[in-house]
């Protein structure tokens, strides 16, 4: 508004100049001026109207501009002056929306202005113009959208809102549906509160209008072509959504409150989780008979962590199920006001929304705005005006809505869904409401917000507010409201009685259905069952030739051409390096009809310039993808990600969770950086199967190795992953040959069960002359959890060195240089599950050895040693000693010379 104040100094000659330009070419002036002059011309033909002022007068012309300013001011800032807070007064903002702010006064109220054309009224009195924009922008809905940089989107929103004045006109039947949804939401919470006194449920009370809103999203979304919704939300109101939207039975919820559990299977580790973290999926029919699939993702207490998971799930289904059609499925993310403003992963996910590798066609964001965090006031929770200001980074519209106005809430959400379907971008609903109790039902909110909670105590619930409105307008009578309440309470009581009789819970959402059909949960002993990952020599050679041959008609950078010539030469030399081993794993899986998806920072080329999966032509931006040329290559996707670990790893976890037939990989730029995504590793990757009985086959590639690059470019923190390992929940590997890496990656999809795989990948070994494999190791072998030393005779061995990863080649060099036949070097390629039977065989083979030593290049308090020391203690596999760097709070020294001395000490000590 301020930027237009210069117009108040405009004179008639200036306006006349614009008008003359408009007469010559309407497109030569701004759109607003076009509409103004259209109205001016129209007004000339209506000058017999007694209230129509002389448009040629300078004073009136200026006031026409002022009226336009007022219209634009309401559109731009009207959201600051809405009646959207149900329990307290809003903050004051200046300048306000008084007539004087725009250079107008009460004396102008009955004057006709051509500016009415701008809002679709034609020439109209200031009173009518002002009433329209007041109704539209300053009542129960406040719209923020003028920062959008696309004029078409702005006009679409303006026309939609101003035509209806942001006021719904619903039939009696629809109003009753809204009331019934509110009734169920309110009664369900109060029933739980009385029957399970003191138990945590993270009530929706104060925000129950979320339920009719979600119900309407589903109904309207189906009309607009959506066939599936995936929902992510925290614990607040989750039980209400599970029952009243998802259709989870009330009896099951009551059984969970009663402490009932699933029947235990001794073969499967299952620890369970609290009821307000659980997921659910179901198929429903809309009122018009359309089939809709609904999924609610399970989530931990870590707020907003579920956001990237949901986005990944949706993108996976777009790729796998809907053949790229983003209009068939939509993500819904339900946030808290404190969390959406405070959690950085929200920003990361927002920045993903328009990227080729991560877009999902627009997310519907709904904020349950309680105006308070746990105990933190909103003024202490953010610097921005609104908790939803993150929407501005993607130019997404925001609708702030009074949660007590159920019809406005439904109207706003319907508009949001329509916008999403039309423009495939994010849209936000800021549901202004309150939290009737504390953070949980046992908490006392008056300790920290006494005045607010005095107001909330006296405030009627949303159902009471809406029922009164319908009674007052004659849509229902008082008896109807009482009747639906009683009926629902009686039904809940019957379900509670059944729940009390139940012995255990039943699985409403079996894991191994849908995309997981044909797979099974893993059981004890599965980790070491043989898996045939071999491919035929003919297939291997054909694919190797295809991915190393560049088209002659395209011009590639000289170094790229040389690189691919070297790769092609590997076929003739029968010596395949690390990159070829990896790429051949992908090529063979694609050839078998599987999907391969890789993302992470710089993955197309590879941090260490080894992969070159996507080539850019020398004289253009054209891309060439060798793997896309093989049979099934259309299912190969590799994306350079935004500079994020948390959101991207979460996204790929979500992607893998719904498509187990995809080899889904996230690669860190350096393994050291994965801990930016530690929450995903802790709360999902390592524990989801135990908490929620949800399997996942995601692969994490973490470059690791002590190579003198300093504390932040050395360690992927093997020790941290190992401390998360139990009951075969993860697979941890640190391979030393291209062929073994090839079989490890293929094993992920060949098995009939899925486990997350964390691979500690090499850096310097990518080009090490000894790190090569012959074709027979690809076509005639399988993954080896342990690789024995083939260069020594068992009877001569006095010392056995056990190691993993890069240090093997340092030890090998010393062994060969010193011609030590009395020392065997054994490689643990799989760090977890621990291959105990194979290690026992190694001990038995080297029965004459007196020393069994673990050697690692990591510090004593890091790497595999602390875990193995604990797990193998007091067993026949216990190591007699270990060799490592001294313990330290930092992973590595920053001085290359010091690093070299430390490394040499480890190697020398191993052969002393």
C-alpha cells in the first residue's frame, strides 16, 4: 500500500497522459489502470446518474485512484485486520484500513466510482465497494497471496474470492454434514476424557473443525480427480483423524487405551509404540461413490519429521502407480503453529516442492494454530508475523481461517484444494483455534498462560458455536443437535464394551499387501541365508558394452570420452573398477525390470568424480544418461539434491517405504555429513520395524575413510550405526572389492524381505589399482560377508588381523612388502549382522594362531571396535587385542603429517 502513495500527488495531466496511452493501446498501461479506464469509459455513458461525479475534475480523478489504492490495500493487507482469532483480540497493525488511510472520507461513501469495475461491480458507490472488499478480506478468512509472482494466479484467486466474498452458500444437507462431523470430533474427545481419565491422548479440543475440513478435502478432491491422499501429522488430534476420517475402529482405539497388545510372534521383534504415533491406511467411498485411498504415515514425537517421509511416499506412488500424473494423488501435511515456524526441516521440504526429483504436485498444508507451543507463547516462538510465513519462499497462498467458523474453514480448504489441482503448487491453511487443555491432558496451562486459559474455559466448543448458528438461522432445531450427540455417545459406549472383552489387538493394516505383496517379514537366521545374485556372463558383457559406449554423433568433453574409453577397455582386460561394479549392479537390476533411484548432493557425477552417471554435452546443456539406454533404463532416475541431508534422506526413506521393488539410494557427499539427518536414522531407519512393523529397503551410501582430510571429511560414524543395531534390524557393510559391492546392492532386491542397508563407501579406493574384480566374481559368486586371506597357509599363521574397509589395502601392502606369511588378514565385509558362523570357521581354520587382533584406522572410541568389544566379550570370538588410533573427541586430526604418522603407527604395530 505504501508503495502506491505517490499516486496521491498525481494530477489530471498525468492521468490524462495515461488515458491517452490507454486509448492508443490498452496493453501499454498496467492491468489495474486498464480496468480503471474501462470503468471510466463505462461511467461516461452513465453520467445521468445523480450520484455520478464529474470524472473530468482533478479531485475526483485523484479519488478514483484512492479507491483503487483502497482495493489493492485490502487485497494486500486485509488479512491483518480479520476476525480470525476465536479466543482473543488480534494484534494491531498500522496503518489501518480506515478511509483516511486511503485519502477518502465518510463524505465519499455514496459517491459512485468507476473503480468498482476492478472488483466486478461496475461503477458503484464507495459504500458498496468497501463492503465487498471488507466481506472478502476482513472477516473469518484472511488471504495472503499478493506476493505471488504469477499474475494469472493472483487474478484467479481474486476472482474466486471476490465473486463469493469468501462466504460459502451451503445447502441444509451440507450444513448438517459439517455439524455431524463436528459432533463426532467433539464427542469422541470428551468420551475419551471421561472414560480414560488422566491418560495422554493429545486432544484436538479447540480445533475440531479440522475434521469437517479433512472430510471436505476428500469429497472435493475426488471431484477434482484425486484418487489418493497421504497424510502426515503429529500427535495433536491424531486419534480423532484416525477414527473420524481414516475409519480406524473406535473399538481398536479403546483397546489400545485398555493396554491391549498384538499377539507376539517369537520370530519377529516387535516392541510397539504409543497409540498417537501409529499409522493407518484404508479405502473409502465418497458420497458420490468415488473410491479414495487414504494413508496416514506413522510418526515419532520429533515434530515435522514426517513431512519429507510423506512427500517421498507420494512421489513414489506418482512414479510407480500413477505414471507421473501428479493430479491423482495429493500429500496433506498437518502442522502445529510452533513446529512449522521453528523446525528447519519445514523449510527444507518447502524448497524441495518445485524440484524435478522431489516435486509431488503441490502439498496441502494445514496448521492447527493453537497460538502456543508446549508452554511457549507465540510471540516467543517466531520472529515472523505468521507461523505460515515459510509459504512465501515458494509463493504459495495462505488462508488464515477462524477455527470457530466451520463453514469458513470448509470453504477455505475447498478453495485450497482447487488451487492445488489447477496449479500443482503448495497451499497453506492457517487454522486459528486454541488448545483447550495443556500440552497433554495432565498438564496445567494456567501456569504459563493464565489469561488465555481463563478465556478458553468460558468459550463454547466449535460444535456448540456452529449448532447455535444453524439453530438461529432455522437450518436445524435444538433437538437435532442433542439427538446426534446422544446417538454417537451410545455407539461409542457399545464399542468400549466390546473393547473391554477383547483379548488382543488385530492388525488392521497388514504390511505385506499392495506394493509389498510377495514379500515377507524377516525372521531369525534370514540374514545369512544364501542369496543368488549372480548374472550370466552374456548378460553382463552386453550390458557392460552398452553403458560404456557413447554415441558418436554427440560431442562430449575430452576427459569424459577418455574415461569411457578406459571403462570399455576394462571389458577386454577383465578388470572392473569400483565405478563399473556399482554401475553394473544398476544395469543388471534395470534389465530385470526393477527401478533404481539415487539422490543426494552431486550424485550424478559423484563427489569424487567416479560415477559420471549423467553426462553433459560439451557445447550445450543436453544431458546423456548411459544407464537410460539399457533395457529397462526408463526406470533409472538419479537426481542431484538440494543441499540438505535431513529432508532428502527422509524423502528417500518415504519413497522406499511404498515401493520395495525400487533400489532407492541416498548418498551423502561425505559420510561425516549424514548426522544432519540423524533424526531420520534414529526414529525411522533403525526402529520403524520394531515400533510399527514397517519394513524398508533404503540404501545409505556414506563415503568413509581416514585419509588425512580432517575431522569433517573422514568418518561416517560407524560406531553410531552399530549402537543402533539389534535383532538384525540393519545391514552395515564396508566392502573392499567392486564385485562384492555389486552383489551387496543386488541382494537388496533379490531377497524376499527388506532391511535398510548402510554402506560405508570408499574414497581413495575408487582408483586404487588393486581394487578391481574379474568377471567371474560377478557371474560366479555371491556376496561374501567375510573374505579370508588366500595368500597364506593356515598352519603357518601365528597372528590373524581382522579389519574392514580401506585399511585392508594398507595392511596388505605391508604384508606383501615384508613377505609376512605368518600373518593373515581377514576382511569383515558385513559389519552387522555379525557373521558369527563364518568367524568361527576362521578361528577354527587358524587354530595354530595365538593372536586374533581387531585393527581399525578409527579412534579407539569410534569405528567398529567398541561394539565388537561388547558383543564378542566372553565368547570364543573375543579378540585378544586391538589396534586403533588413540581415543579422541574428534574423528581425525586436521594435520596431514600427523595423520600419516598415526596411520603408519597402526600398520607397523599390526606386524610387530
